[in-house]
C-alpha cells in the first residue's frame, strides 16, 4: 500500500490503480516460461528488454500509454525476426 500512496502523491488525480503489479509481472513471467522462453529471457538482451518494457507498461500514466504502446510495437517489429512468438 505504501507504493500506492507514493504513486498517488506523484501523479495526483491522474493515478488509476487496478490490480497488483507483483501479480501482473508474475503472470507475465509465467507466460514466458509456458512459451519455453525462460532461457531466452535470461540470456538474450533484446528479448529481456522487451519483457521488461511489458512489465513497466503497468506503471505508465494513462496519458502516455498510446505513445508507449507505439514504441513497444516498433521495438517488437525490430526484433521479430529473432523470436518465434
């Protein structure tokens, strides 16, 4: 709950909290494991960066979400030839 208070203090009225970041990140990593890409995550810098960007997406203010999603899609296209997903 302390992080929620800190985020509300920084983002004032623009803060919308739904769900739990820990469980979101945990579910994302579980999916990486289910896809058989845990070793890729641990050893491959571009793939690791892509997954970390997906994780932090939950912390992006709503007004900046569109731009962040565009960046994420551009990054995904740039590394698409490396991964089967």
